[in-house]
């Protein structure tokens, strides 16, 4: 997936509409269009990289930031204490379908492990 033709780059830039729940200089968070839980939010870096498989040393701060923001959103939404699930799907076997790295934040119901 090239940056020029990337759905999540376009959502992060505001060129494609989304229900944004949080944004800052590093990332944007918005509701997943096909929610798998009462709350299902995608947290994406503004910087494009395809997947965790493509992450390198220079992405370290960004990756840490995405997880800290997931925790903050979970607290702000009120389900942090009950618990929640964060997921990063990577490449084919990981179930990744959009090749701009993103963290799924799911909350509002119990989750089983391991996932399917
Ligand atoms: P992946 O399968 O790559 O881990 O996750 C991609 C996610 O993006 C899926 O959960 C899917 O529902 C979501 N998604 C795909 N297209 C759109 C879209 O246009 N808008 C939003 N908000 N989410 C999308
Ligand atoms: Zn992108």
C-alpha cells in the first residue's frame, strides 16, 4: 500500500470522513466502521508505515505513543477498570486488511483468549 493511495493516511489528513475520538501531532483515533465491540476504535500514526513488520528503530516513540493513547482513551471512555483489548494485526496470517499500521482498541464487553 503506497502512502498516496492509503485509506488511513486520507482519514488522518481529514480527506475521508471518520468519527474522530482523539487526535494529536502524532496520531489520530476514530471509530472502526465495522465495530466488533460496543467501543471499537482505531489508533493510527500520522506517519505512514505499512505494518509492525515494517517498524524500525525510528518508529519506537510513535509505537509507544499509540499504546499510551489507547490506555488514555480507555480511561476517558470509562472501561479501563473493567478491561479492554488492544490488537495489532500484521500481514496475511495476522488478519491485516489495511496496510497502514493501526492499533485496535476494543472495550465494553469481555474478550476471550486466544482470539480466533
Ligand atoms: P485490520 O484488519 O487491517 O487489522 O483492520 C482494519 C480495520 O479497518 C477493520 O476493522 C475495518 O472495519 C476498518 N475499516 C476499513 N475501512 C474503514 C473505513 O473506511 N473507515 C473506518 N472508520 N474503518 C475502516
Ligand atoms: Zn497510510
